[in-house]
C-alpha cells in the first residue's frame, strides 16, 4: 500500500466547525432527529418536506460497456442505489433532518463516529451518485492541466499516483471506497480526527474508507472515488477486484469531472481563507477596542481623588 493511503480512523470521533472557517453542521446535544422536535418547529415555522430523489447516471445504463455492463448498472444503480434512497427517505421523514441537504445529513448523523441510523443510507446515496459521475464513456487515459501538475507534485508522477490509488482500492478490507481528495487544512473538525494531520495544507491525498464513510466527514473535498463493494464488480469481474480497479482507472475515469471538482475545491478553500482572515481582523479590532476602553477606564480611576 502506498505511503499516502490511509484507513478511515476507527476511534470515537468529534465534530464542530473547522477553525479554518466554513465548518460542518453539528447535531444538537441529545438530538436524535426526533418527531417532537419537528412537531415543535411546525408551531412556529412552515415545514420543508423534501424527498431525496434517485439521480440517474450521466449516461445510458449501457454507456460504459464493454468495461461495465448494463446488467451491473441495472443491478447496482437500479437496485442498491435505489434502496438507499428509499430507506433514507423513510428514516428522515417527519424528523428534523427532513428537508436538509444530503451533505448536512451525513455530517450530523456521523455523530462523532457513533453513527446515527440514517448515516449509512445517506453516505451510500452520496457516494454512489459521486461514483457514477466519476466515470464516462471513453474515459480513462491521463489528466491534463492543473490536476496533472498537482498529481505530479504530490505523488511524484502520474504512474506513482496510479500505483498508490490502485493499492488503496485493492487493500481496502471488505466493503468500502478509495478516494482521491483535496485536503485544504491540517486541522481536525469536530466530527472526525484528520487522518493526515501532519501533512502540508492544500494538497492531494489518497484515502480509503469502510462501508458508507467518505472524506466529507474529515472536511476534505472528494475528487474521485471507486466503489470496492463486491456488488460493484462481481457480475463483470467475479472476484477479480484488481482487474476491475485497473479497468476503472484505464478505461472509465472522467478526468474532466475530476478537474472541475478540483477547481471547485480550490475556490472553496480560498473563500474560506478569506472568511477566516476577515474574522481574524474583526477579532483584532474588537480586542484593540476592548484594550483601549480598559486603558481609558484605568486612567479615569487614577485621576479620582
């Protein structure tokens, strides 16, 4: 396994807004997205009741053949992905998660590693949509532009990156995912311990995660993923996971999509830095005003007979 490929931490984890700004939402103490919370809210506000929908892949179900069959897509997307969406809608119906974004549901229900019931379905819905959109007919090959430059900077070469990504995917024990992500900071968020706290900021990393966990809980920006649950490849490759991984990387990856995700991740990180700088400047001004007021008060006290 490559040096940069890390397992998702299995320790009890914590969760709050990142010190670098733009942190993730947090479940209220004792909140179990209960029905009475939603009912109380209805007394004061109108209710947003929005069902999550099953999003289709951005190509026909036979569009990835011969590398991924329509039978696999019909089974994997049409059965597994659909069941995650339907089950999640049932779990959040009438709760204070109803109407929230999928990303918010993931963040709240991760619950410091002590997963609340909707987490697995929410994570699987998000992960699968991201996975379908990571592929395209006629994909594979080699990225270009800024993405390639960062891959070469952070992994040494594109070939080294391929080796490490394939290793992460092939060595993920049991069910799970391998990811290429953009890590904008070294800090922990309250929901998770950063798996790479000693590395530099603003770099590409390879991580792997079990079951439905994804890099959103570490406040990383996912760029690419491969599903290594057995149902993702068994109909086409049986138990030959390594062949499936090689085919995915060489024939299916949509590097255009990965590049656009990188641009968005960098822009988001820059915006968060600007917000953090603005908050820091405001805090400095407040501190200076408080210190000035304290000095004036001290001087007035000294002048009194």
